[in-house]
């Protein structure tokens, strides 16, 4: 594996999205349980790092967690499970405190901060997505540091982005960043869980320096473990890396509790785990279809249709559809499944689910006769279809 990959990334680094996890900026005091609260020292530390990055002529865009964590501490709630309104209340209290702290610490570095709260509704609607982009671009033009979080106070679970690993991957492609850095409380991805005892005769856990392709084995390594203060675990980090790799953006996992890790990366050292495929697959619109929109249903395709769209660069026609699952409307995003039910792509449909159920498996002339006034030859046009590996 090329050990100079990080150096190559640094050469072209003009814009970087940095995700700061809750555990990175919280206190770690024994006996305090889940009411550790925000550690202003760590926010100051990262304000200094932001200044260092700006000094390198690179624009940092921050995605910061920590609202719920900070709100919990202010309300003194140590209980692990919170109801949705409780989480929203904590986020509402914590977010203003979090922002206030960033503002104060960045101000000391001579930098201005701006808060951006996003929800899936903002990102799932192309117009609002572009609107958010324009706002961020304008802030950057004015030299302001955008501090982004999910709008937790008004989103309920069903419509949530859910975790800031996912949000940061979407933001990286939204702003055309050259890298995403995820700071959490682990050094990166290991060959096995570093927290577990190694059975006799087996190899110890080793940090993986670079991943070029996210295989099912890599996904398995990530497991579904999580930390009680944070929402995502290694699994959401791997899925986020997959998203950024799909648009050719490298994703680096670093230990944010290690105050030297960002400097070490910017000094070109081989630190953390780097996910990089080195090829751009999607333009930003197809990336949005594949990774930002939530599929509202799925279409089970026959092998001929799978081949035509995966290898032949074709649009999806009604004839290749074997089954329609879920309820969706014209223009919604759906998943495309092969016969083994593996997802091979996503796209925007030209028919709603009940019309599609009527025409699945039909040849084009018959569909034209049935839907003369609102006939579309393609169920999903090629331009609205993104393949998934
Ligand atoms: N948006 C949540 C918060 O600020 C955090 C989500 C996450 O940790 O991924 O508390």
C-alpha cells in the first residue's frame, strides 16, 4: 500500500471537513457517568488546530457533535436512555452552550464561527441542499468557520440523519472537500477489537493504516459497537468512509483525544486509518441520490436488467422489474436489488409504486398504451441512477 498517500492528500488540501465527536470534547472524569459535560479545554485545543489549518491556506469546515452530551450534563441526567423529547431538550440546551464555547475559543484565535443546523429534510431536497451549499460557500468567502450539527431539537428519529459521521460525509461532498477527517476516541480501524482479550495463538489487534476498498470483511471488523456518549460507532464511520470514497474524497479516522494526531497528519506522518480509493466515481448529484436521499422502497430486478444498468450504462425499463416493494411517489428515491437482494444501485423513479406494480415486467409499447398521457419510457433514467458497489 502506498505509504505516501497522506502526503499526496496534503498536497491538494484546500478544503477539509473535520468531524469532532462528542467524546473528544467531553470531560473524562471517573465517577461522572454520562454527565461528563463539555470540556472547554478541548474546544480551545481544536480552535487552535483550526487556526493552524487556516494558516496552511486550507479551509476547515467543522461538524461538531456534543449538543446532547453538553445538555445532559447541564440537566444532570445520568440515565443512559433518554426519550426523544428529552434528547431534543438536551440538544437544545447543549447546542447553544456548545456554540457559545466554540465562538469564545475561536474568537481568541481571531476567527469567527457560524452555526449551521441541518436536518435530513434540508439535505434530501435538492433545492434546499444547494441552498445550504451556497450559505456555507458565502461563510467561507468571508473567512468564517462553519460549525455544523444536525438540527436535533426538531427532528424525530424517523427523519433523522442519525449520526454526525453520516452528516460529515454528506457535508464533505456538499462542499467538495478534498478530505474528511473524523476525530473520535479510537486510533482507527483495527484488525480485531483492541479492547478484547486476544485468544491464545491468535494475532494481536493491529491498526490498519489504509483501506482501499470497503469489503464485507472490513464492514465486519467494524462491528456495531458504540460509545455511550456518542451516537455512531465504528460501523457508521465505515459507512461514511464508503460514501466519501464513492465521490473520491479520502476519509481519515484519527484519535481526537490524542492532542498530537492532527499535527502528525499535517506533518505527513502515517497516523490513523485512511480510506481512499483514489478514483472519483460520482458527480455530486449522483452522490446525492446514492448517499443522501433515503430510499422509500425497492425494485427487485431480473438478471438482464441488472446487467443492462450495471455494465451497459442503460436506463431501467419496466420489463426488467420483477417486484415492487414499499409505497413511493413519482420522483422518490428507490433501491435497486438483484436476485440475491443485494443493493446494486439507487435512482429516482418516474412512476409511483402502484403504477409501477401495474407495469412491472411489461414491454414498452404496452406501457405506452396504458399511460398515454403520462408515459415515460424509463422507470429510472440513466441520469437519475447511481450504481452502488
Ligand atoms: N447531533 C448529536 C449531538 O450533537 C450527536 C450525534 C453523533 O454523535 O453522531 O449531540
